[in-house]
């Protein structure tokens, strides 16, 4: 399996830029080239977090290879950086949080979710993401985040939307929370060093921060909806039309991977060592998301409504059924 890091140039490209440049359906629908073994090379844009463990585990177990697919994973900071790569044809598939996909759709970017990625495990205080503060912080619950600086990996996205909902539900004023953008892997140091008052982190960053003494004071995903569909794998709509066989093979292999990871959590944990820098003591304490094979449309409707409330869709309403069904 080959891996490389997504360049800064692509990370700087926004969904808005994709929507405003060239044909709105410019993604390549042609079959990717075959490698020397005759398998079809498939490039997938991912975020190096625990949520994508089933993809790497499925590759290791041969679920993709048995369908004639040879995977290459490319790491990026967030879904908003992956979407342009998928639309341009640089990647055949990508992993993105569901808010990024909704934003893309409302901007006319031709993307389509093809299979589930990850969901909240529903445990308040023990979900796959959480808002953490330093041990000596005066912040005791979500409402105390009003007037504070909170790190998220991507601004105006699923992180700040769900954090605001946690603040709202706790009786605080979500409009007073200040968000700053920091990559997940840099958040523990930023929090410990006092650069931010709090950080919304996924795994393994959350376990690293807790090992440094951080306290979790909110679980935005679980508090927004205990069955919240957090992320999915997606492709360009042109690929769906022009190469449905490839999409079907990827979807089937990914579904098998999700099922396997759900039934073998210890293997899912261990596969993280192949694509993240994680120590054994962090690995054993890692919180896993849920990996259902189907999206939860009701939770996505709720997330879309919160995004509208935050004004991140530019006045347009996402068509959740068209995007995720």
C-alpha cells in the first residue's frame, strides 16, 4: 500500500474555489489505470484519524484487493481539502465529514456520498470527539465556553456547529464562542501551551491530550445526536455516472470493512499504528467511533438545520436525501 501526504497547495484550495472555477462537473469519470498486477489503482483522500481505521483494515484484510482494487491513501487536514481533489479527479474517492459535503452541495460542487464512514458512539463523556480544557481551567461545562477560544480542525464546519449546539443545550450563548483553526495533531500541544482555552479533538489527539492532564467538558457529536452520522466516503457525481462498476466495488469493499472493524475493535485499534504516530499506552485507551454500514438520515437532517442556523450554507438548504441516500 502506498501513502503520501497531500501538498499544501491542495489544502489551501477551498470548496468555494472549486465551485467557482471551470465546469461544475469536471471530475474524471474514466477508470483509473491498472497497476502491474492488473488491479485497478484507486486513490482515496483521507484524514489520519481513528475514523478511517476500517479503510486501512479492509485494505490489509484484502477486501479491496479481492474486488480488483489497489488502494492508495492520501492524507489531508480535513474534508474541505479533500473535496477539490475528488472533483478534479486527483482522487477517485474521499473521506469527509458530512457538513463539508453539505457545504459543497449547496455551492454546486458535484459530489455524492457512496458509503458510510463513521458515526458518534452516543456516549456523552466518552465519544470519539470531545471538547477538552486544561486541568486547571475554570471552564467546567459547555456553557463556560462562551467568550473563550476553541480550536477546531476546520472553521465553519461540523466542529464549530456541534460545539455551538453543546453550548446552546447547556444554557450558554453559542455566538460568543471564538473558534480558531488548528490541525488535530497539533491541538494537544496548543491546549497544553495555553494557545487556546479549549480544543475540540478527535482520536488519537484526545487521548494524547488527556494523558497530559486535559479534561473533557463536552461531547458535541453525542450531544447533538447520539446516532449522528459524522462522515462518509464520497466521489464525484461524474464517476457515479460513468464508472458505476468501480463505485459499486468500492462501496461493497468499504461496507465489508466497516462490518469487520465493528466486530474486531482490537484490530481496528492496532491498524492505527500504520498511518499515525501513536504509542502503545495511547492506543489502549483510545475511544472508537461507531462504524454502522448505513447513514442515519434523521441525524443528518438535524445537522443540516444547525448548519443553516449558523449560516454556513450561504442561505441555501442542503438536499440531504439527494446527497446521502
